């Protein structure tokens, strides 16, 4: 599942990513999650809103 972490990192900070900075997450009431589960949720969310894959113009 390490690929989820890489995918999330690339989507947020990669050369063709969102160029995010100062990115914060708040777990809310579900505190029993792993970093991989959070990364999977990030990639799923970005993909669903149509921001991925991003291409440079």
C-alpha cells in the first residue's frame, strides 16, 4: 500500500500535481486510521473532483 502514499504525495506536491503547500488534515472523530488509509482517501477525493491526473500546459 506504499503506493497510496506516493500517489497522494504526487497529486498534492508533484510536478504535475496541485502544487499544494501548508496542507493540513484533521481526522475528526475517526482517529483509528493509518497513514495509508488517509493517503487512499486523499487520492480518492482528488480523483473524484476531477483534479487528477493533472497535466502541464
